[in-house]
C-alpha cells in the first residue's frame, strides 16, 4: 500500500479543495471528445472528483488515505453524485482492463520510487481503453527539494520527505528524458514544465512537469500493447539501457539504478 498523507497535519484544507486550473481544461476537453468514465488517481479530499462529476463524468476516485476517501464519500452521498470512492494502492489498481476512458492524476503518482513508478504507469495503461487519455504530473529534478534540501535518497530519482503531512513519503523526480522512458504504449501529446513559484502566501521553488498522453492502439484498433514490446524500440533502449517489460517488472533505467541507497 502506498504511504498516505497525514491529513491531520494539513491546516489549509480549503486550499486542497480548490480544483486545479488543469482540471477545468481537461473536463471541457475530454467531454468534447466524448469521454465519460474517469479515474481520479490519488484523489485526496476529492476536489477534482467533485469537479469532474459536476461536468457529467462517471467518476471513480481512489486514494491510499481512508480519511480523505471518507471525506469525499460523505460529500458525494450528501449531494447524490454517485462517485465511486475507493481506498486502495495506486501500484495495484483494483479495476478491470479498459475500465476508463481517461485518467487524471494530479500531484499523486510522484509519491513512489523508481521501481514503483513503473508499476503505476503499467497499471494506468492497463485500466485505460485503447485511445484513452491521461493527464498526470511529476516532480521536476530542477526543484529545490531534489537538488538542495538534503532529504534522504532512496534511489537516484527519489527522495523521502521527513516533515509534515508527507513525512516518510517517497517523491520521484524526472527530467525530460525520464518522461519519454515512462510512456511505452502511449503517444505523448503535450508536456509543460511549470514553476509554482508563489502559493499559499509564500515564494517557493516548486517545479512540476504537466504531461498529457494518449494510450496507443494496435493496427486493429483494439489493443494498447506497446509496439516495442513486440519489435524492440531503439529510442526506449537508449533511455532505459534495455528493452522494457511492460508489466512494470522489467529492469530499471540505467540512470535510476545508479547510486541506489537505503533511505
């Protein structure tokens, strides 16, 4: 099970109930595209689940925090929204293949390490329909918390926070080359490198990649199996150092294996 946020240590819950700008954009975009079944992966208190439900999506929300999920369930029940609210692990999604038309994962899938992110991305690919849409965020290696804060390292791409609501929770960081290596079976649509430099009343150095991708189809249009799993892919091998295993159990990228240490 993924480590859960300790919501008792979060003072400004109102901030975490305010939907992100990106959620409005993708609610409009995905509705225009005719998508309806949505997974809010790492839903927290439910700010995005509530927004997508309001746009008419059939929303399933999952988070490792039972406190957060119960918070969302109470609101959903009170408003009669019918959101499915699950306590679960993003490394082992409890949903059938092709259950969702779109997955929204905002500030959530980074809460893992270099091995865990492969399992998470494999699970996302599995539960999306061929042609399904994905928006997710990842922590940037250009952020102070990765470069200068001195947090314990779990592996070459992962630090472990030691304070506050995220104490004990790993955070996985990437650069552009890492992003390409994480998306076998997807077509990369758009990537933005965003510096959230002032929020909650303070100047900060908080950079993330905002990533949009679409799950590939095979030639028959009914299978999302990555082509390089069948043929090999030189570009992927140049990033990972070997051909990937798309069930998430293949070798780690060469750069991620370097400098592994216990946290």
